[in-house]
């Protein structure tokens, strides 16, 4: 009887261990696992610390248009974005959480009316989801940290990637490298 109880307890321990592993994507065992509360910016291989806020919080921090696009997957009118014709050297960051998303080096004139890039700053910061809304099959582009909607990616971009990241300007902020 005692052995049975021991087996059960051991089993439960391993189950909870596995679940914690899955949740935190940690590869180490439970004993060495540590909680990290610092958000990781511009990371390459590490787990992204997500930013989760209620709708009310987002509404209080964003303008109506920013909220409409970032949180409700809206789209700004073509040709209206404040960063559409920005040609400065620097980094485009998420207007929701400040995460680096695109480098000015990859921005190009697509003629679509929305800021266009041929590559994200890295594969970690920009996430992609299948989007079958509006009777179309598209790939949605999101900020990997706050899940803010950015736009869509299409396979009709220029070299070297052949991809066109079609991004709402209202989802972005720009930090210039020339400012000192
Ligand atoms: Zn974000």
C-alpha cells in the first residue's frame, strides 16, 4: 500500500513538472527553473516575455485608431499613415509595447499605400498567424510580445526575401539612429 502511494505521488510530481515545462518552454528541470520578469527586447533565441493587458488598459493607452488596428485587427486607409513616406535611418518599433520590429534598411516603396518591408528585424519579434477572414487566405503579422496586429505578409516582395510585410503605420513608431 505504501509503495502504491509513493508511486502515485511520484507520478503526480512528474506530471506537474511536465506541465510547468510546457508553460514556460523551459528545457531544464523544475528545480533549476527560474522566473524571469524582465521583458526581453530584440532577442534571438530566448523565450519572449509576453505583455498581456485588458482591453480597458489598452484603450486608455492607445488612441482610437491605434486601438482599432492593434487590438481589433483593423486596417488604416491606404496612403494615410504618418510613417508611409518616412525615409529616416533607424528602427520601427511596436506602438503598443516598444518592441523592435523592422529596420529602415528593409523598408521599400511597394506602391500599396502602406509602409512595406521585405524582412522583420528578426524571426523572434514578429509573429505570423493564418488569417482566413474576409474570404481571403492571408498571413497576419503580429508583434510577438503584445500580440498587437501589425498587418499582413505577402509573397510578392523584392529581393532578397521575396516577401512584402505590409504594415499599418499606426501600429508602428520610429526611433531614428541619427538622433543623438
Ligand atoms: Zn508589441
